[in-house]
C-alpha cells in the first residue's frame, strides 16, 4: 500500500517485537539475580541466616537486578547496618514515586505509584521474618509485571542486634539435627532473649518516641518516602494460627474509613490464598489499632494503611517444633506464610493502585477534627526537648506570642482536663497547628484524651505529650498566633567568676551534673530557693565554686564551660557567694554531691525491658557509668564499694532469700541507697525491717450475682480490675530532695494495680490521692484500690535509705517528666 507522505512504511514486525524484546531483557535480568539458596549455600528454612549474610545477599541482589536499589540508612548500637531494598521498574520510577508521595503529603497532587513498605523482624527472636524478606525480595525481581503500579520498599531486619542474639544463641543450643520436642533445650532462650535491641528496648513500641538509634534512623528514612501501605511482620505463640488484618477493636477514632476499608480488602485477598492452601488464620482479634507507637498504628497516623501480620512460632519454634495438635511447624512453613501475605499485599495494592493513590492524597488534604491548634507551655528546657521530638517526627511547630485563646487546659498539675474557656498562652509557648501534613499524627500525640471504643486493649490508653514532658497543654479551638521567642540558646559566661550556677528543672540538667561528676568537678546542691546576682534559682540548683575544686587548677573554668556546652545547658556566673535571699553559697545548708558508684541488678529475675530503661538512661541519656551486676552473683563483697544499687522491675520473690535480705539490710544500714522500682517495691516491703506495705487485695465478691456471671464476661471483668496504662497526677512534696526541680505535681503512666500504703516512718514524697486517672482507662475496682497510695517515697534505714519508685519514672525511655526525679534518686540525694 502506498504511503501518501512519501516516508518509508512503518515496520510492524519490529514494533511488535519491542514488547517481546523487553520481556527477553527482563527475563535475562531476572536470571542474573541469585536465589537465596544459590547465594547462601543452603535452602531457606534449613538454618537461620546471620545478619551479615542477609546484608550480603540483599546487596548482591541490588548489584544483579536493575529493579533493585539498596541503601544503608543507619547503624545499630552494636555496629550492624540497617538497610532498605527499593524494588521498582527502574530507579528513576522509584525516585519519582518517592518525591510525589512526599509532595502529596504537602497537598500537591497524587503519588505516581502506590508505595508499599514491608518491615521485617522488629522483634529479634521472631526470626522467620528476615528469612521471608530474602525470599520476597527475590520473588519481586523475578516478575517485573508486579511492579507496574507499585514501588516496594523492603526493610529486611529492623532489629539486627536482637536477631543476631537469637540466631547465634539458637545455633549454640541445637544439635546436628533440629529436635521438634517442645521441651528440648533449643526451644528455650536464656535471659534476656532476642526480642529486644541492644538496650533491651521493644522497638515495636518506639515508633512514636524515637528513643533508640534504630528507630531514629528508620523514622528519617520513612519520612523520605511516606508509603501508602505498611506491613509489620511478626511472630506469635507456637499454637497460634496466622493473623492478618483487619485489626481488632479498638480502632483509634482518627483512623479513616478508607484505612479500615483497604486493610479489609487486603485481608480478604490474604484469606483467599490461605483458603486455597488450607492454612489456618484469624482476623479481627487481639491486635488493635489504638496505641500510636506500633509499627501498624504509627504508619496509619502518617497516611498509610498500617497492618500487623503475625505468624505462629516466635522464639520457641526454632527450625521445627511439634505443636499441641501433633503437627510439626517448620521454619519453611513459617517462611511460606509470610512470603504469601507479603506478595499478596503488593498484588492487592497494585490492583487498587489508582484508588490507593487518590485516597493517600485525600488523607493529607483533610484537616483533622477537634482542636485546631495545640499548645505546650512551661519550662524552656522541657519545651526544647519536646521540640526535638517533633523535629524527629516531621511535625511543624512555632513559638507563641502573649495572647488569650479559647480552648481546654490539661496537664500542668490538673487532675483532669479543665472545662473549655479562655486560656492564657505565654510568649515562647510551643504551638502545633492541626492543619499541616502531619496534622493527624500531631493530634493523636497531643489531644488530651483519645476516645477508647473498647476497654479491652493491648497497651497504654493515654500518652498526651504535655503529660509526658511535664508541661501545661492547651487544645485550642482556633488558631494561635506565632512569632514569639524560641527557647534561648544556652549561654556560657566568660571570665573567672566566684561560682557558676545551673538550674535544676529539666532532664538535661542531669546530663550536666553527670558530666561534671565524670570530669571530677566538685558540685554543690542548694536545697532552698535563693537569689544571687540578680537571678532567682529554685530548689536543687547546681553550684560549682572555685573553692573545693583546686585540684583542677587553671583548667577549672574550661572544664565547667565545656560541660555546659556539651550538654546545652546555660550557666550563670556569680561574682560573689553572697545571696540576697536564701542560703549563701558557702552555707552548711548547701550540700556537696559525692560522685556515686552506681550498680544495677541485671539478668534473672529482672525484667529485660525494665533493665533496659535504666541502662539506657545511664548509658545514653546522662552518660554516667553504672555497673550491671548479675543478680545471682551479688554479694556483700560486690556491694562493698557501691553507693547506689538500683533494682529495676522484676520478679524478686525467690531471689530475695533470707541470706540476700540480710545482706541488703546490712548494706543499706551501713550507708547504701537502694532504689527499688515497680515490683521490686512490694518485694522489699515483704521483708522485715522496712516500713513499706502493699495494700491487700479486696476480698472476693461472694454474692449470688457474682457467682452467676457468664463465663463470656471474664475478660470484661478483668478489665474492671486493671490499669493497662493510664496517666495519673502525682502530688509531690517539692521540698524533699527526691522532688527537687518539680512543682507540687508530676505525672506517671500507671500500668499495674499494686497500691503501696503511705509510709508511717518515712517520707511520702509522691502520692496519688484520687483513684481516677488524669487521662486514659482505669477499671472501676482499680480506681478504688489506687486512691491514697504511694508512688514515690524514701525511708531512712540506719545510715542509708530506700527510695521507693512504685511506678517507673523512665517508662519506655520516653517519659521525659520522670527523668529528673530518677536523677534525684541517684545523684541529688547524695548531698543529704
């Protein structure tokens, strides 16, 4: 047929060959990717793969496949790399999807592709997840058609330190062949197990707080992508079938109908696969979406559809284990299940990609319901720490001018949020608007109290940041003007003053004290408010005088200033020790702080996460040496040079034999200080010679109505007696050294109902008067029992003392308001 234009006729054969050529090239590229078995030298499921070999394999896939880009985004405390594998049609397609997802969060269009983020092995001993990640990565490279509408970001191991602890331990315990007998030694992990990271933190409860290096690095990487779908792969008990979304109630009220809808669609797709294979599974039970620091809820509040997938097995299953029904659950079985749900999630997202992209953009275009603006006001140091958390989370904020707004006050010493009304906002208060890309996350973290749709929940029920940081919160109904002053930068004076003074009101002040003590600087603490040099200082202020530090010679000023600069704390230089009110700096009432030798009980019977809170505080927060002592090896000889012994939460009943009790009593009477935390308090209270007493449980209800309650109500009945995690106001005696730096209140997160009676021969420094929480859920019977109970107390025993901390002031490392009180327990009381 002639061509009117005179140009050569098109070549239909070559044009039709282009798709075929693309297929051939894709097949050739896929063939270059090594299988896990070929690369590792064994089939997945035959053994657990150590992290360095996982890294080698993922990077080898990145080198071999044009679909895969690998990046190292951080490092664990033990030096293991954290990495992401990004799987897309090409690196350019992946980058366009990343940029457009971030732009969509700013209200600028839709993502070019739906981004799916798969997170594996946040709990180290749930070790199948990383094995499944390698298989999933390989499978994605073998079928580029899967990637036509999605980009997949795969994190093969969120907790390499914990996982390698488990993997190496399991290899040491097993024989040449796996033993499926559940009583075999290989199925039992020694303390602390592999679940937690280096500092024994549960990383799956850290997403909102970022206390750990792994979390901080991951949040930075996640915020560079902002995926539309996120899956957090886990394991649970050996006897449990597979769990996938939809989640159980309660759902946080800020979860959107679309987020509920898509997880149900994906759940149905997973169910079709499991039905076809004959695999057992369950949905809508046990794993709720309320507490914001999980790997399903935190992504949900950042616009994704966040889901948890749980395979039966966990740290007990090993390579094979016999179940109660007589079946053998193998590592290969567990891998297959996780691979199936991962690939099905990708496929379902790709199928509905247009709607996923549209709904993702819509999430960020809607202003959250409720308060329009949140305000936090109080100590500048605490506000600065709060601002650092908001920076990590990508939440925008400003600083207020003096004004009055309509809203609700909460925190700031109130028993409960106040009635709505006009509220004074101070210049320099921190202001967070709900109308911003991270507005829903900000609202979840700041609102006075979330509506709990079901009292049977998996974790804490209150966490508002003003309570966490010990400041006043305001939930304002309208905008709050910004442009006010930010907290001033720390100033370090020059010259050769008579003395340097630092305040004592923020956890960072404890870092300064620890640094000074490490440098051998003599520090004094003033027990009363005083005024000098035209400045007023509160109780607990740190004073560093030239007198008493002669050993530092000409280095004195440089050492003190360097400590202040390193910790970011301001110093005031005084030309005289004369106080215009309160004690002079040379007064006998001004105590001298000894540099304490600190030890912490570790290993069985201590709770690993409780030890982690204390260890991390010493090691990473204040950077002060503390010896971790194996509890079973503690003796009078090991305590001879110890000034302060911390007993973190644990089950000490059997450990506290009569001989150990005598040893502790003798050590305390000779001048030691025991800091007993949480369940250590009732353990000490049961010993002779101590004043603390745990309140007896109420007598059982023997009425006919109680006897005839339906069996199905047993879980609800338990809820009425529990406090899964509620915020309580604690009335403080701010004149006691344990409460220096505080007003007459603080807040704790209470998780147990084990009330301690007021001390009759000691100091009741912090007490709960009302059984009702300031925020969160507490059962009716729990409220009755907690009324008028001790939270923080001190008992003098001989020349020493016992500090009772019935609730942890260091909860999960993020409860900033309690950190100064713990510093008082360790350092501040050294002067008295």
